[in-house]
C-alpha cells in the first residue's frame, strides 16, 4: 500500500478530528472510505451525464422481462454476506484496478 501526504486547512482538520480521532486509529480507514466514496460518486455522475448526452432508446434496449432471477451457487455464503451491514461489505471489498 502506498502512502500519501495530504495537507489540510485548520477547519477541515478539526472536523476530521471530531469524526475520526487519530487516537482511535480510525482516521486512515475513514479517509480511505471517503476517497472511495468520492471517486464512486464522480464516476456515477460521469455515467449519468453520458446517458443524458446519448440516452438509450427503447428499441435498442435488451428485453430482460423473461430473465430468470439470479440465485447464488452456494446460498449459505450469500446469506452470510447479505446479513453484513452495507458499510462492512464496502470495507471488505477491494478497489477495482483499471
């Protein structure tokens, strides 16, 4: 894992200290999660704008009305995953390399 040096203004640092104190060692994970969330939001906005610029046409869209519902190969593994809170699932997933 690479390190990154970031400079913060005083109000931002104070706010960060309130929500993720360094003493509790949650700050690094908080910052990683915030960066991942910001990246995902930017990518989703780019996708939204691309669809606005060139929307799908009903004639070109695939007809999924007769598709079978997805079922996991091993339902016991899926059940354990589904019981985790979304925030825990996000932490456990690794970022996608492009």
